[in-house]
């Protein structure tokens, strides 16, 4: 395993206003509060699970 951990750049593209409270709380836990917010998170199963819950609202790229 390399010393450099993989990272994911996540950007909120759509509003979760019509979504569920769970989707809103998942986005907030990733640090995404409003459209256009971007965060860099480690690429691990926990982060992938969060992304899977809101994948229709975000764009993801490797950082």
C-alpha cells in the first residue's frame, strides 16, 4: 500500500430540498451544505457508502 491515500473530490450539484432528511444529513456529514460546495474526502468504504446515498445529487472525481 502506498503512503499516499486516495482522495475523492465531491461537489454538490443539485439541491436536496425535495429529498429526505437522511439525504440532507449525509450531505452535511460530508461537509456539503449548499449547491457548489466542494469537499475532499478519503476514498474508503464509509465515504463510498455516503456517496451512494446521494449519488444523484453530487459529482465525484479522484483528487
